[in-house]
C-alpha cells in the first residue's frame, strides 16, 4: 500500500511538471469583460481536446497545456463571432487576451469540439463524452467524474452538496424521478448531455413566486442514435462458490420517442447485487410530497412495518433477490401527458450478527450483554403508480396521481443472549396503502395565480409478533408482570397489532404579484387524520390453546382499541421581496389544532391555537455563489401508538405503554448554507450549519429489569438540542480532482431511566480526503481516506471509537478492448479503552469487448477476493453503545455475458 501511494504521488507530480499555464482575459469590442465565455485548446497533432476554461466575472481564464505542443485555441460566446488562433507552447507560461466581435453574420469558424461544461442561466450542461475514458458502463460512472457532482454511499446523486430530487431522460420522468435506479441502470453509451437544472420548478407557473433554490433536477439528453430505437443491455452470468452455485440475469431495456417512452429493469441473482434495498422500496414515494410540508405542522403517522435488521453496504451472509420494474410515459397530444410505473421486488436474506452491548449507566445495575443472532428474512413488495398531467394552455394545469403499495414480509430470528439465553422470534406483516394526489394550477393574469393541492392516504398495517423464550428463569419477573402461565415448558408469547390510517392533506394558495420585485402569498389549508389501533397479547400453551393473560403492571391494560382524530386548520401569509442580491421571504401561519383520542371508554381532548413564524433569506453573491438562511418553528405531533395506553410488545425485551395525554412538541430550526461553484478555477465549495431545539419533546420514562425494559412516553420539561456542521472543498488541477470534507454532529437529549434523569450527549466527527484522476488515455484512480471519531457520553459511561477507512479504486482501458476495474477498502475500528477490529474488502473485474460499439461483452468479476468472513460497525442509541459484527458472503467469482442493444 505504501508503494502505491508513493507511485501515485510521483504520477500526480509528473503530470503537474509536464504542463504550463495559459491565461488571459476575454473582452468584447468595447473592452468589457465577458463572463462565462468558453475557451478550448485542441492539440493539432493528436486532434484531441486537451484543455478547456470558462471565464469568470472579470473575463479571466486559465488552463493547463502540455509543454512543446501545438494547439488551436477557440474562444466562443453566445451572440459573438468565435475567435480562433494557433498557439505553440514551449517551457514557459503564456498570457494571451482575446477580443470578440458581435456576430451579425453566420460564423465561418466551425467548432471542432464541444465544451465539456457550459452554463446557461440556472442550467449546467456537461458534455458526457468529454469525461469518458472508455471504462464507463452506467450513468453513475460518468456522474462521478463531473465537477460538482457526487454519488453518495447510498447511491444518491448530489450536486454541490444538495440531493438531486428528480432524474429525467429527454424531459420525461424516469420512474417518477428516482435517481438511484437511473444512475445504476442507464447505459453510459446512450448519454449525450447531462443537464443539471438548478432552481427547478415542478410547475412552471409557480417558478417566479416560489423559492426553488434547493430543488435540483438532472435531465439526460440521449444520443441521436438512441432515439426511436430500443437500447440498453442484457447481462447473464453464473459461477461457483464454496457454498452454492451462482446465477445472474439483468435485462435493462429502454425506448424513447417524442410521444412515449418505455423502460424495463429486471434483476435476478444470488450474489448480493441489490438494485434496490428493502429500505429503498419502502422510501419509494413516487414523487409524492405533502401539501402541508411547509406549513409548520408535522404529524407522524408512524411506521408499523417490521423492524427488519438492515444490511451494511448490501452485504449479508446469503442474499437472493428478484426485481422487475417497468416505467412508461405517453403524450397523445401536446396537452396531455400520461405516465406510470410498476415495481415488484423480492428478496431472501440470511444475516448472522454478533453484538457486544454496553448499557448506559453502570450504577443502574444493567449488565452488559453479548448476543448472537441468526436471521432469515423474506420480503415481497409491489408498487404501482399512474399519473396524468393535463395542460390545455400556459395558464392551466391539472395533475392527478394514484400510488398503491402492498407487501408481505417475514422475519425469523434465533437470538442467544448472555443474559437471557435463547429466544426464537417470528414476525410477519402484510400492509398496504393507497395514496392519491390532485393538483390544479391556474394563472388568472399577470398579477393573480392560484394553486390547489390535495393528497389523500389510506394505510393498513398488521404486524404479528411471536417470541419463544427457552430460559424461563431469566424471564420470570417479566413473565409474571405480563401475566403469563409459568406452568409451561417455555414462554411462548404472541401479539397481534392493527393500525389503520386515513389522512387528507389539502391547501389553497393565492399569489398576488405586487410588482417585478415582490409578491404576497396567502395559504388556506387543512390536515384531517384518523388512526385506529388495536392490539392484544396472548400466550401459546403446551396443549395447543391460547391464553389471554391478566397483566399485573400498567393497571391491567394489555389490549388496545384506540381511535385518534387530528385536525389542523391553518392560514399562512408570506411576503417575498427581491432587492439586489437579496431575496427575502418572511411569513407566518396561524393554526387551529384539534386532538381527540378515545380508549377504554374515556375521551381525551386537546384543542388550541398557535402562531408559527418562518423566515427565508437568499443572498446571490454571484451567478454561481450564494448564501441561504432559513428559520422555522414547527409543531410535531405523534401517532396513535404513542397514545394507546394498553401494553405492547415492541420486542420480547422491550415493553411499551402509551400516554393518552401526550401533547405536541415544538421545535426551532435554523439552517445556514453556502454554495460556490467556480468553473474559472474548477473549485466547488459548500458548507452547511443546522441547529434544532425541541421543547416539550416526547421522551420515554424507562425502567430496566436486567436487560428487559418497560417504557412509557411523556412530554419532557427539558429541551433537547442538536447541531451539525459539514463542508466540502473540491479543486481540479488539470486531470486531477482533489477534495477534502468534514462534518461535526452534536446532539444532546434527556433520557429518563429508573426515575433518574441524565443528559445523553453524542459527538461525531468525520474527516475525509480524496484524489481522483480523469485521464482520457491513461489509467484512472480514486484514493479516499476517512477518519471518524464517535464519542458518546451516556450518563456515567463515556465511550469513544476511532475509525480509519482508506480506500482505492482503479480502472484502466487496455488495448481499447479490455477494461480492468478494482477497488480495495480497509476499515479499522478502535476503542479508546482498548481493543480494535479490522476488515478489508477487495473486488476486481475484467471486461472484454472488441470496441466501444461492439454488441457483445464478456466479464469475469470477483467479489471479496480476500474471503473476509465478517465486518464491524458501531451503533449508539439512547440506552447503549454496541459493537456489531455481521457476517458477509464469501468470495464469489462469476463469469458474465452482456449483449448491448
């Protein structure tokens, strides 16, 4: 590894010393500097684009050229005649200015190459071929090389630190804008241009009256040969591991025409390659956003799905997955657009985990615990969405969407605890939901704009839980409290739960345009919600019957039949003013809240009024540099499960009873962001500061019996706080892009254990550095290093962990036919009190295709070359800090055949 880093430094230094700088100023005929003029340098010997530059606000440009070479320099600017001159470099830097004249006639000079990057208003346009070296296969391989664009560890796309919310192909939504599916499946050879659309407005009529600075979309322009034809690829493969035979089938097919598009993505494999994780599927919203999202009200309907053990980097002991996803768009005329998608995902996952758990407060007598778990998960999920957009003219738009979701999930888990012994658990759920959205936008005239948005949700969740405890002695106190029959071989507990939710969220907006610089917005909205919650605990007896126990604790309440009604009627007023570089939007909303829950023959009401102010400020320092500040006050309302008083088993070792008299929490939220994207010196900078203070926060009063806890929620009189700061600096030097990043997260919350209050503080620091190359001919590499400090001060126990994680990625195009790719990652987790765990991961692949236009491609791919058996991560929650070891798939070697349409 050390030799590699030395070689890398020599390579970077060699590239730097072999180049000279060319710089100057681009002006118009009267001497005014031209911002965003394009300058390209074409090597006349190789006929390749060696360098490019974009002028800054003073008209300056700078670029690196090879020594002792001949170049054709072309300078262009919209509306001006292109200038072209020949330049011969020697050993010294060059200073050269250019003057462009108005283009009153057809330009006689033909641009030989397109600019790799151009800016037009709020749109950044990347010429994809300028960033390709021949090793790319999917869209994400190209996106990683674009300045200002990042692919996160979760597969999401970020631009200047902001998550991209929508992905389109030729202006048509790709699976309703899902970025992860697009990045991992769209073939790179179909991509012509990548358009980053900042300040993106879903509805053009509202673009001038809404703040859309945080909305970013990406539109992929296809190459001409990829339109009106099917394109994509089909991959099939297999292999043999030490445990079973391996298989892989991945068809990815696309068709685009002016009137309609069809996309199909399929995936069938047992080698751990997940197109979408279970979490991705659950979070697949289909583009739905609550109309009340900016009203100041936040009501949580809860998540009563199974608490699936999650994967780390999609790695498990065994993983089989099936995916079928289809998407279409159809425009029968220029007024109506129809679209929809259907996704079916199925997975069978085996997980093996070991945990060393350190509990919060040693003085409470909670023993530390070591657990071993073997888990089998089965998940089948389906999502279907249909959408219609009718726009008869520029002043009217009607949208309708319906999304249905259904799933069947099961989890079997065998758990050994050093404290409780062996426990077998089984969970099952078959939830469904139907979400409908209706929007109408109407522009009366230049001064009056109306918008109506309504969303209706029906949701039904039915989780079933069963736990079989073999060691009765260690569970005896808890069993007596629940009221279980002790005269059984084991304690066999079951629980049924049912949560039905029905919610309407609607608002009517009116904008009055005062003048070109200001407008006022009035919002009348409502949220109406009802939830019904039923649950019961029972015991399976040895004779095959069941027993409904009489609970000793919780006033004998061990069932639930609760109805919860929530209403919010609000009026919002916001004034927007644009003054120079400032855009200011102060406002407030007045709310009339109504809460009512009925259970055990009693009714609990809480009706009140509240004023919630908010303020947004945008400072546009330059075209590509801005500061944003946002303050908002929010009311947070809980779901029915926190209100239901009957006893519930969150787990066999976690008993919970709600509180019917819970009130809402109030939070103050402050955000300060800075963005700068400078194509003059290829520098990308962003920084975020976030602060949140929560008052009357819902906290749990918890009591422990050994490692078994009983909790009940209440409104804490002590405020909780969180603060986070993060930033990234990127700078490109020729073909080398460097970057450093850092983040700091602090949280303070109050926890209550055994009638004792303690303050739990968490400090997480994350520092990283990266060097990435983008050579067209030479091999390319990415070197990263991350260093993490996690410190948790939990009452009387302080834990500190240090994580060192260097990684290397390398790819090379060999003889224009072979593509070699490999990545290596090392991870070391060290406890400040002693002890450490390390693991390595190494993948490699070799592809062969005759040339870039070849229909056939062959690949041999190896994962986990070092045959590492397990990996380690750190988890921290309100009660404990744990070191988690999870076992992963063994070394896999597969051979794949790919056919490109």
